[in-house]
C-alpha cells in the first residue's frame, strides 16, 4: 500500500493566522484513492527545519506532499529546500512564465517582477501548471520516492490536485480503501459507541465513532483489492448498524444535513422557506451551499428584531408581548408566517439565545424551532447546553434542518 | 524562549473526516504568550506511531501539547501512550469520576460504564478537570520537559486551555511576542508585497504578507522583554505601512470585515439591512457572528427566486425581464427595496452567479452588489475570477460588507 505524508509549510500556520484546510482536503482525497496517510506535519518558512521535516518524511513514506511556500516573496522557500534535498537544479520554465504573464494580463494588473521566481522549476522534474494562480506545482522523483509541491491557496491547490496530481498518483497505487459514513442526529457519541460496542473491535472493516459539530458519526472502512470486494465486506456491518441506530440515522455518505434536506425536497418536489432570528441567515446559507438549491428554495426571512417579526412574518404583537421572542408561540407563528409569505410546502423558523449574554432572562443555548407543514404549525424546544455563540448557531441550524428532513419524510 | 510542539491525535484527522481547528487555536494562543511553536504533527490512533511522534517532539521541544484520543472508546490511546513514554502510572481519579457522573446526571442521560476509563489519570501528574465534557486533561513533567493532554472536542479543549492550561504555561515563560495584523481589501497579495518590499526584509519586527480567503493581510510581529517595548519597535513600521497601503486598509487587528462593519455602525449609530440572492443569507449570518449585532441589524431578506425579488423587495418585473436577475439594475432595486422595507440607514444587496453552472448566460463569479444609503442607490460589478461556489459566496459577502463599510465612512 502506497504511503504518503503531508507537510504544510508556512509560519502563518504555526502562528495560527490560517486554518489548515488543505491538509484535510488532501487526507480525504488520498484516503479515497487507497493511499495511506500515517503522518502530517506543519513547519514554518525556515530552511533548516523544513529540510529536517522533509528528510524525516522521506525516510518513512513513499510520497511527500507539501503545500505552501511557493509564493513570490523571499520567505517562500519550499521549492528551493526540496530541490536541494532531492538533488535537483532549478531552471526557469517558459510555459510557467508565459502563463504567469497571461494571468496578470487577463486581470488587467501589472505583474510584479518578483513573481517570476515562481516560474523556476526543478530540471528533470514534472511541472503542474496552475490554472487558478501564478505558482506552478511540481514533482521530483528519485530512488522510488516522490516529493510533490502544491501551492498554498486552497482553490489553486484543490484544482491542481484534482486535475493533475491525482492522475499522477493513481498510476502508483494498488488496492482500495472504501469507507461509508453513517450520520446521525439526536444521540451523543459515547451513547452511540456503547450501542455498537462489539462492532468497534472489528479490524477489516473497521468501525470508528466520532463527534463532529454536534453530530455523532460512524465511519466504516474496508481495505481490499477491489471496490466490490471492499463493499462486500462492509454490507453486513452497515445493515447491523442500521438495525441498532435506525431512528437516529438521517443518511449514509450524505455530505451533511443540508444535502440530505435538499435531496429529499427534490425527490418529493417540495419547497422550503426559512424564518430566522438567532441563526440569522445560517439555515438559508447552508441550504444554498447545495448546488441546485434554487429548485427547492425561494426565500428566507431574517427577522432579528421583534418589529420585523411582526412586519415581515405577521407574528402577533400580543404573542411577543406575552411569551417573548424566544418562545414556542413565537417560533410557531414565525414558521406559519414564512410558509404563508413564501408559498412553500414546509417552513422552518428559529428563535433562541445564541449567547454570549442571555436575553429575556432566558438561558444561553435555549432555542425554539418552529415547523409549518401540511399538518399545521408547531414548535419544539431545544437546548444546546453550550455558551459558544458560533457552535450554538451551527447546531441550531442543524437541528432545524433535521426537523425539515423529518417533516419531508411524511410527504 | 519556551518552545512548544502541538500533536493532534486521531485517525479521523488523517482520513480527512475532521478539520483540525484545535491546532490553529493553540498556535494562536501560544504565539500570543510568547511561546514558539516550530512544529505541529498529526498522527492516528496507533500506539507505535504515536509513541515515535511524542518522542521526536520531546527531543526538540520543551512542551508537547497533545489534543484528542482521550475519549471513552478503545481506540483512544493518547493517555496510555504518553504515560508510558513519560514513565507515569495511571490511577483512577475520584474527582474526575464524580464530575463525569454529575455531567451525565444534569443532562438526564445514563452514563455508559466505558466512560470511566476517562477518569484514569497519571499518578503524580496534574489533572485539569473538564467543565464542558467528561474527559479530564492532564500534564506530566519530567527532566524539564512537559507533556500536556487536552480533549479533542474544540469547545472542551478551548475552555480547558484558556482556564487551566494557559496559567500553567504562563508560569514557565519570559518575553513576549506581539503582533498586529493589517487587513486590506481590493489588492492582491503579490501586488501588496511588492509595494512594501523593503519592509519584508526586516527581522525584529518582521513583516509578513499573506492571502486569506480573497484578502491580502500583513502581519507585523515583534519579540521583546515587555509588551511596551515590542509596541515601540512596531510603531514606525505600522505607520509606514499605513502610508503605503492606506486606501486599501479597512482595519488593524480587527477580526474581519464583519467586525469592522458592526463596530463602524455602532460608532455612528446606524442600522444596516441585507437583500441576498446568490449569497443567500451569508452576509446576514456573518454580520450576526458579531455579538451585539442586534443593535445595528433588524432584518435581512433572502430572495433566491425572481418572484420573491418582486414580492419582498419590490424589484420591478420589467427590470428582471429586461436586464435579468444578475444585473446592476436588479442589484440597485434590491438594495433600495431592502432599505425601504427595513427602514435601515444603509442596505446592501447581492445578486450573482455563484456556480458551479452559469445562469442567464452570465459567467460564474459575476456579481453585482447594490448599495442604498443617503446618497441614493447604485450598484458595482465584481468578478471573483473563480469557479468555486463556496469561495465565490464568501468573497462576494466580504466585498458587500466592505461596500457597507465604505458607505458608513461618509456619515
């Protein structure tokens, strides 16, 4: 099995200025190709430490994939260090230079001359042209080991990996790792793990529980010569899991709850609308992350103030005065209002206390989610149990989307 | 200078199932304390590889901070491996057991017995009780080196670090690293770097350019005995940067554009409203990430379909028919409509093609942003130059927020 190590380069990573989403993306992609990633490292723009990191990585892996440090500035030294470690000379690449000049031309901006440093590539190496930026990627191979360099900006890195590096790596692999992720809502990680405890001791396939932003997930992974064989190993395990956790499962291999909702709405030809107070657009934003959401979603109303809840959604003044904005009554009227205004089949509404401070003497993390569908309008109470504003808003949006998903199942 | 290394533990990280936000958080916190982070590693739930990683980290750093693998399941082995490397025995901790039982009791859920494994701590080590979950953190010290274990769930890890581990580490440090981040919009990273090129060669303070989600940033960092001395070193450099990049700078040390906007609105006692098509709630969501946004934001309208643009915002049917939804005319009318409906001082509207496919024969990445303020309503055209839906939506929301920020400066 081919073994790959990921090295993320950049002092801005070690200072915490930047979140390293590249390492996750590459990990996922490599796993899907049956390539094992056993180590990842992060190191700053320091030649000596980068050299040591690359040498260690080469000593224990077949392929070392580096991201970052290919930029035009003097502290970008990834290429220089790797070429030196691998014994390659750097030479100016005409195609890269041309594409760099063209890139700036189409944007109507003058090209800073320092940019040309990016067109230097290892002599005898492989060059991956950059269709989304100026720094080309490259690969150097020696003694059965490969070092691959990718640019740091995620959009450039992802496009280059998918279009150019993936085929390059695919030629080196045998065997596949296949996995399926079972997604649940409404059950804790340890509770879930306890219920499927005997399965967690298996070795091929493996079953691993984990928690992710308020959801408990189970990942089932098998290794085999072919995809078919791997699937065959997993099928009975997946069916056992469905038997044990059925009521909590909203999908297998679905990307997230918003994808599950949009798929379900499309399948049943239904439309949804949103009315949001404390999540303030988060549900609409997540629904429309899914390409094609326009076929199931027309409008969302963010009513942050009480006035706007009355004006845009028709929540009654007395309801707000008597029960407050954070109440089952208000959530119910918000959902009914959103359904009426939009003409959608299902409407979901959220009102709650995201934090950090409490409001209306109601505790942080208390949320009411209203649902209006063909059975009328109602609300459920939900407590996140946390004080973290971003977490509370995310989890609340997830639960609201899950209630929409449950409502759709009836149609 | 104290040197710390971060090790993130978890096969789910290496498979790319989880994004490692913990490493970024810890990097930032440690940098702010004047603790150098020169390496970060990620390793799976594998005893042998974890042992090697911890031993390597101990050989080159004073403190090794590990996150993850303290959970209740059998593949959680971080504590066992670290205790073994450091030569500590594990014993049951009564306080941790009690707090664990109490944690489940307040949530009204039965505690799975497997959870008790989490109450084992190193004899002679330091225990950090977990106020937000069940796994306690811990520290083991020997021969001038420290190994610190923190739980993996970000909310538990962050609270424990801030409340307990930070004071523990602060006692070991001398000197401070202070940095300031200059945030710009509307200029590329290499163009910015070219303009401030002589500053990039300085050593204390250092000036480092980087790009982050469509913005070019400059980080100025100084190391000194005291905060005051560090500030003194940086002041002339910061003023030079303001002189060179002034027109592009929207803030120094402000968290992001939404914080800059909310602060500016609060300062001028103005209110903003949003009308969103392709960003579909993203602007509202980002504005309300800022605690206290309710003082400047009442409502947002997500009008994904043409019908809803007419119905909720009063965009004229002829405008949509003649110019299309993605046009300066529609953006202008959307902004004017949002200002009218909400009664806000400034309204911003967005309509564009987020991708992946094009629409109305208009290219992916084309966006019109409308602004309505006391000078009337108008729109600007903007091209992201990318095909990535999430990136296009994020950058468009950023630009829209920046236009609001620019509008506020006039008041």
